[in-house]
C-alpha cells in the first residue's frame, strides 16, 4: 500500500487519488500535494517554473489535477480560492485586536497609569513580581506608530506563513507553540535590563517557524536546507533592523526548535504504527 511521503498516511479512500510532485517525484496525499505543504526538498533556485499550459502537479490516481492557475478540475470550483487555516486566521485577527485593545486600554486609568501599561512588558515591573505581561504582551501592543508597524508586519507574516505552519502543526499544537515560545521569548527579553519596554507577537511567530524546521528534521532525518536558509534570513533581517527585541526573537526561536523537534518525533512515531 502506498503512503504519503510526508505524513505516512495510507493512500486509500479519497487519498487513493494521490499526487506526485513534479519537483521531488514523491507521492503525497491530497492535503500535502503542494510543494510548500510537504516542505519540498527541491531548491527554489533550481526549480523550473511550469508554463501556463502545464501543471506543476499531476495525479497518479486520476482524481483531478491542479493547474498552475490554482484551479482544480474536480476538487475545486468557482475559480481561485485562498485556503487560509482557521488557526492562522484567528491569530491574525487576535494580533490586530491587540492593537485595538492597546489603544482602548490606554484611555482607561488604572493605578497611576493606564491598563495598557500593566499589560505590555516593563522589565522593571516584572523584576518586582508583576508577571502577567510575560503572557499579555504577546498580543497587547502600545499605541503609536511602532505598535501599528509591529501589528502590520506580524499579521502579514502569519498570513504569508500560514500554509507552512498549518501543515506542520495540529490546531492545538499551533496555539500551544505560539503561546509557549512567545512567553519564552519574553522571559529571555528580561536580559535586556530593567529599562526596556517590549511588546508584540514576533517571538511566538519565530517559535512557530523555527519549530517547522526541526519538525521536518525529526520526521525526515535530514535538514531542509532551503527552509533553514529562509528561516535564518528572515530571523537575521528582522532582528537587526529597527527597534526590535533581539532577545525575544532568540528566545522564541530556541523554544520553537525544541517544541518542533518533539512534535516531529511524536508524528513520526505515530505514523510508524498507523
């Protein structure tokens, strides 16, 4: 019985109409048919772009093909559709809502300041025992241009990375890794000293991306060079440009590397006994 080369799911039932990737020449189930969904090992630098008359994917079971325009002959109707996962959509909405909350709470006085002051991370306050911002500052951002830019780029990143992240994690794993790595990033951010104020979801987002790298390694026992190089590029570029919290990015990424490896090992073990 053939199995999906990514998740080891037996290609039976609906998945009997499996797909073979033109780039790596391996067979995949419907869910992992796209190169980005199975973390295709072919280098984008060597990848040939199919012409408008050819299809980058073809079915080896006769269950419909996907053309380069994104339409499906049997599984998709009504033209192009953008498949955005529920967890990705919810996180993007939550990130934008954090900006709204930051503005609203900034007008509500509390304890000599505003509610926002108690939800974003003032390292000095955390040193004195106010630990709540280690969690809340992942979402709630300070009002102003810096907060708007932070929310804009983080929301765009979640949308852009959705296909990769939604195929790496289950829904529960997605939320868990985001919160876990976001908090880990905030904890490491305390190394910046007591005078630092920080906020934003980038630590958790970096954790999700880093986890995708090690999850792929745990499943396939080899490093996806393209995925690793891409991760390092965006980490270095975003961490050293502008007013960013390098320690938060680093803490989120390190925690994500560990979480992703654990998730990948558990997935490989489960597939082995499927």
